[in-house]
C-alpha cells in the first residue's frame, strides 16, 4: 500500500498528515513549528516509511483553514484506520457522530459503542486517536463536565476548539 506524508501550515499552526490510497491515516493537531508537528508523526513515519509528498494535503489544509476561521464545518475526508482494534474503530465512529457545538462523555462513547462498562477503554481510544480534529475527540469531556486529556498542544487547544464551535464553558 502506498503512503505519503507532508507537514503544512494552517491559520492555527503546522499540521502533519499521513495518508494511504485508502484515506487519511494520521493527523497532528496544530503546532507552533514544523518540528513539533513532525514529532507527533514520529512513530508512524518510522513504522510506515511514507514518501514525502509536497502539496498532497493542500485541499485538506484549505478546508481546515476554513474550519479554523469559523466559515465551514470540519472536513470529512476518507479515513484509513486499518490496524486499529474493532472497539477503537467503533468508538472513533461514535465520536465522529458528535455534532459541532456539542459535547459528550466517555461513558456515552462506551455505551454507544456497545460496551457500557468500557469507559476507560473508550478514553484510551480517544488518547490514541490517530486523526484528531477529523475524529473530534475535543468534543469528549469528563462526566464532571471537565476537559480531560488532550494530546499535542494540550487542554488549551481543546478549549479553543470547543470555543470555536460555540460550546459555552
């Protein structure tokens, strides 16, 4: 299977992406530098050895900039989630169903994925989300309403994304 990657600039920072012929495989959150964006892709870059492909993600970058400007919804590219467990893929699919401007809990994710007692496992699925933003893990909050666990730039980025989408905190 062919895979490729690039790191591109958006209005909110640098984003790294890896895709295959099947779809987007990995995406970093916006970072302050190219190096930080690449760091989030370090393991898949090493494991998958994708080819660098400048401008391969121009359309995605344009769509993300439109989202970051509040002008459009989150893009919905095809995803390649191969290699993930069935449970993780189920949780990620449930997470994609959370509309912009709304939040849900880890318990809700576990229940909707068919495993109501697997709340911690649902949390692990969010922690191992390979395509944040597209699988909107920022819309998942704790039962207490608090913002918990967010990779990359951290909780501040999660709060900023929720604010962009109109979630009142």
